């Protein structure tokens, strides 16, 4: 059984609405595009996933984007959105617009560092295993790990908790004096707030010290359940998210207050590291 008998309300990480029936999909990061109608391309080997060039060279790829484009992919994660429409909305916002004649000048293209291009695969096209969320007890899918490796060693979203050993709050500006920051960080390893230059400029800072030696990995299905874990067991929960520029973030018992100050509609949104 999960830790909690009550039903946990979960929010979609795209539209922030409540998830009634999860739509599971595999989201992938595109590392480069290859334009297969470029004059330097001899053929495309879809069986071996390589583009063969007239000069004898080859370029590997993992997915076909459209009839004239293939791509190589990097990081990938399984997500549970509220609908296929939200998946489409996410991917549309994470695309790089190119000219129709780009293949005439370029064989391939890497996205600039500040542009995060994503694509997706239907969940039934990848090997998965069914897991049970430790918090809500609902079943969700994760990548099946390669043979000879454990589930925690596979490429998937991480949920790692650390017991909180000390906590304090104080009132201050969104921009703190460096000397003050140094003094606080001697006793607290994590300082978070929902303050910003453009929204709420003065308010509460939340300071946490936690035990890194007592880290625990968890099977968790959503940020909503990650937030419940943090509140009920007084933990800092570290997680990663591909759709948030593949960053690591922290969920803490004060996460709801932090997101309210930032005017984030997703109350369980982690505080991502820059």
C-alpha cells in the first residue's frame, strides 16, 4: 500500500490542471537534426539508423521527425500528463523553427545552447516496467533497465529524499547581501524563496539543512506525490525534469508557499537550480 490512504490530487506539469486519467508518454531531447534531402545525402538506412553520405561517411540517428528530417536524441523521460493535447502543447513550445529551404545550405543542425528541442514516442514503442508509487499506490510506467543493471541505474526521473535536520525562515529582499548569504549557508545548505525582481520583491526566505548521508531513492509518480513525501516525512526531495531544461530541483515542505509567491499554478513545482 502507499503511505497515504487519501487520494492525492495531481496536477499536469504542462497545463497545471488536475489529472483525471494520466496520459503517459516518452519525452526525448533532440541533440541534432539531419536533413535527408540535402544534396550530400546518398541514402537513409532506416534499419540501421544511419544517414549515408556521398563521400562515404555516415551520420547516426535515432528517430525520424518527418519525411525529410531525422534526429539524434539524448536524455529521455517518461511523463504523465493530463492529455495528449498537453503533450502536443509542450512539444510545440519546444520546437526550433527552420526555413523550408534550410536543407539547401545545411546537412545537419545542432540547436543553440539556449534552445531546448523535444520530441516524443508513444509509450507502447519502448520497453517499460510497471511500478507502484510509494505515496499514492497508483501504478505507473518506467523504462525497463538494460539487462544486468538495476532499476535505479537506468535513465529515468530521479526522486531522492534527505531528512531535514534544521529549518528556519527570515524576511528579506529578493536580492540578499553576499555577506549575509555566506553567514546563513554556513549552517543551512539550501536557501529558497519565491521572491523575484518582477513579482514579489520582499518576503520570506526558507533555509534548510539536511542529512546527505541518509539519502533514499523512491518510486514516485509525480511532483504532487513528491510534495506529499516532503511534507509528511519532513524531507528535502531532489528530482530532475527534462521538460524544465533537464535541470535538478528541490521540493521542500515550503514548496507551496514558494510557488504562491512566484504565482506558479503548479503548487508542487520544484525549485530548479539555474
